[in-house]
């Protein structure tokens, strides 16, 4: 169970970060904003997926 959660967490962080960094344009300020948005949205997605997977695995 923990390996499944760890794999899902890692893939979520990588995919969200790659999405936001791929569409970052402009200078250093815009890249910093994109990185901040990636961290915030990755954290929110991490919490949501963790709750859903925990509920599914406890059934």
C-alpha cells in the first residue's frame, strides 16, 4: 500500500511540475511564478489524491 502511494505521489509531483515549467515563458520572474504555482498545485493535488487512495484502499 505504501509503495502505491509513494509512486502516485512521485508521479503527481513530477507531472504537475513538468506541466507548469513547460508553459513558463518570459524572464526569471515568470519562471519563479510558474514554479510557485507548480508547488502549490502539486501540494493540493497531493492531499486530494492521498485522501482518495487511502479511502479506496481501506475499503
